[in-house]
């Protein structure tokens, strides 16, 4: 037990110094949850059970039904930083990530998405 | 309340199309023409760039610059949102394209016929990655109108690559470009499985 590595990526001190915004993420630059830029977020749980850190609260307040990219733009943080913080919120059970097409998506899933997009675009 | 469809965890709730091209070719204009929100800007960190050119903006942190990406949003129904990402075309930004292109329906390579060479880098990239793309000539009034076959030849496009002429300021025109790239993506997907 004592030798077990703590959860989370090891802190890369040089990166944390060079790229200051990542200090908000304790030097972590890789989120543990898949968060494509277009992924839609859903806020879960009650506001009272939310995190106390100000930057997490800001993200939580704007994230519902918005994409990772929109959240980054709205809170004025680089996408990479927002990803790490959103992944924390997912692990805290505060946020859910809706499905997108990923590398392992099936042919049927891809086809369904493209066809729905085409129908939507044609009726715009 | 979630509809039955969006509560299905296997059904994608959002997707994206990438708009690439040189500086000033009309990427932000195109995104803004069809987006339901004002195009938003987001930044990716770059740690080894020094010059502030094009979409590169220096930030007040030593050794750090950011690359700006403009994007817009189109709601295509209760259960589907399409995002358009406009991204600078130069090769030095390829590091951010992998992330951007993964899971994308396809790409629109926007070109200005006066500066065709600026399309080479995005074309190379999308060809290498196998991402379906179309070429859209953003027709500026003061520019000569070259036949689209000549544009395809000058860009050395592989046969079958759709080439269209658009006006990035007109909604119908941009809509047609989005429909075309999505149709092409579907054709390519079907061809890939021999369906
Ligand atoms: N005449 C004309 N001007 C355009 C068109 N598209 C964009 N522009 C103008 O070209 C300039 C650069 O466009 P912008 O969208 O910012 O290019 P970006 O750098 O690719 O994002 C702006 O002043 C636009 O108003 C077009 O189709 N016709
Ligand atoms: Mg722009």
C-alpha cells in the first residue's frame, strides 16, 4: 500500500513553471477522461454539493449543455487546462460527458451520426 | 428532460467540421455566417513559438504563445449540435490538428485563388490522416474566377475530391458547403466498407 503511486499523473515541475495556467491543475497536463473539443457536458448533482475551488465553480456554472471548447472560451482558459479541470469534475461526479465519435466508434455509429447531421443541415 | 434518443449513451450528441486555410481566406467569416452564437475564440498553448504572426498571439508569459481557434455552433435538432472549428493552416500548427480532427465528420479547405499555396499544408495533412475533405474556393469579387478544374489541377487533388465555389458571407452558400462535405464523408464511409 505504501509504495502505491498516488492517483493522477506525476507533477511535471518544469512544465508547470513554463506554462503557468497548468498550476491550476497541479502540473497535470493530461486528463484521465476522454474530452474531445466538441463533447457536450452535462452538469450533475446539486449546486450545494459542488466544489469549493473558484476555478472549478466557474467551469461548473457555465458547462451544462455546452462543449469543452465553449467552456474554455467562456472561462478564458486554454483548452488543455479546461480539459484537466473538467476531468476532475467528472471524477467528482459533478459532470457527465455526452457521446461523440471516437477512434473506436463503429461503422453504424459513424453512419448514424453523419446521416443525422446531413438531415439537420438540409433543413436548416 | 432528455429525449429517448439523447439518453441513449451510444448516440453522439455533438459533432464537428473543421475549416482550414490560410490567414485572411475567410475562415472566421464562414463560421460566423452560419453560427447561432458569435464565433468564440479558444486557445491552445504553444511553448516554442516566438513570432506573433497570423493567428499567433503572444501572451504575457515567457516562452509561451497561444494559437487561437475560432469556432461556432449550429443546433441541428434536440439531440445534435454541430461545431465548426476554424483553424490556421500553416504546418507549424499541425500539433493541434490531431486533436481537432479526431472524430470530425470532415474538413473544408478554404482557398483564395490568389494564394493557392496556402492550401497545400492543410491538403497534405487531411490526405495523410484520411479525413474526408472538400475544397471551397472563397470567391472574392476582385479576384479572377478560375475554372474549378484548373483549381483542382493546380492543387493536385486526387480525382473525386469535391471542389466548389462559395461566398463565405452568404448563409445559403456556406450551408451548401457543409452539406457537401457531409455527403462526401458519407460516400467515403460507405466506400470504405464496400457498402
Ligand atoms: N469580398 C469578400 N470578402 C471576404 C469574404 N470572406 C471574408 N472576407 C473578408 O476577408 C477578411 C478576412 O476574413 P476572415 O474571415 O477574418 O479570415 P480568416 O483569417 O481566414 O479567419 C475579412 O475582412 C472579411 O470580411 C468573401 O467571401 N468575400
Ligand atoms: Mg480567423
